[in-house]
C-alpha cells in the first residue's frame, strides 16, 4: 500500500481520522497553539495558510480574531474548511499578490510538494520584503 496515495486528500476523511487520533495523545500536545505561538500571530496579522487542509488552523486563527486566507490543491478539503476566504491553488504558483501577508503557514504539507523550491519562493514572495528569511 502506498504511504501517500495521490487521492488521499480528495476530501477530508483521511485527515480528520488522523486528527481524531491526535486528540487522544497522552500527554496531549496542542500543536495548533504551539505553531500559532511560534508564528507570533495576533489580531491584525494577515495570514496565509498554505495547504490548509480541512481548516484546523483557519478555525484556530478565527477564534483568535485573526483574518486568514486558506489555500489548498484539493477542492474537497477546501469545502470542509467552512471558511469563506479560500483559494484552490498550488503553493508552487500562488495566485496572490506580492507582500499580501505578514505570516505564512505551511504546516505538514511541503513534503507533498514536488517543486519545493518554487513553493518556498512563492511563500516568500507573498511576504513583505523585511519578513523574508534569507534562505
Ligand atoms: C497533511 S495535510 C495538512 C493540512 C493542514 N496544513 C494541517 O496541518 O491540518 C496536507 C495538505 O496539503 C495539501 N497539498 C498538497 N500538495 C499541495 C500543493 N502543491 N499546494 C497546495 N496544497 C497542497 C493537501 O491537499 C492537504 O490538504
């Protein structure tokens, strides 16, 4: 059986099954809170969640009053987000303006992307110049 069958993200059934497992971690680790803390988001931060899946981070951002845009290759995933601001797009060719966001998230998704350099270049392009890491 392939570890990453190409249609595994056609909808959010597989991802949400994994998320239900994580809810039973012992001890529990709040990965979403940890990631958002590292990213330093707060009200007013413009966030792009690239490869947003079924919107676990989008919901946590909304609960903090942070406006975010989600993007994902899978229309089925995007439907499951229930989020208004989403784009069906490949992270390697984002249909988004330069410097449109203050923070980009790409959580548990870059290992799926064949064109990783293009993806990194796109993620940098949508950040303000000062926020772009030197890599
Ligand atoms: C493991 S899920 C992670 C979802 C979410 N980031 C999370 O942590 O809950 C990976 C997601 O990346 C999306 N994805 C894979 N390749 C992509 C690409 N090239 N561009 C945009 N999204 C992609 C998949 O459709 C899937 O929803």
